[in-house]
C-alpha cells in the first residue's frame, strides 16, 4: 500500500512539472550564488586584517619580515 501511494505521488508530482520550473530553478541557483558571494566577501573583509597581521607575525618570528629600506 505504501509503495502504491508513493508511486501515485511521484506520478502526480512529475506530471505537474513544467518548463516554468526551469526558470524558477535558475533564479534559485542565482540567489544561492549571490548569497555565497556575499558571505565570502564579508568573511574576507572582516577577517582579512586579522589574517594579514597573523602572517606578518609569523614572518617576523621566522626572521623573514619585510624590510623597510
């Protein structure tokens, strides 16, 4: 009985899909890509100074600091 119900639901779902769904899917993917880009840019902006200072500290500890000549 469960398999019959699932088969019926799958048939109805697949028959409802149309070419309009493809446009909606493209918009959803574009929104996801935009959101991921915003997250990456925000992370780099917020953490960029801290990471730069950390690498400068490591370079100075290794004796390879930048020269100011």
